[in-house]
């Protein structure tokens, strides 16, 4: 996860953020994503596994 920004910069040069959905019950994953630089956007979507929190990481360009 810590290598994700450099991977995005190298392979997807025009992209400046990564967005993901994490199940509201999966608190372990939520803590991991936050420690790695993702932030909760306060948006929610409902998928096949129920409520998903939308997290985002802004990618700084070198």
C-alpha cells in the first residue's frame, strides 16, 4: 500500500487520486487504509455486500 502512489505515478501518469470502497463492517481494512493515506470522503454506496464507505487518496505528482 505504501508503494501505491509511486506505482500510480509511473503507470497512470494522468491520474491524481485513487478511490475505493470498503465495507462498513470491515473496520480492520478501514484502519489500514487510513494509516496508508486514504481519507473517508463521507460518501456511501450500497453494493452487493451492503453499505460501503468511499475512501480516497490524492496522489502527488513528482
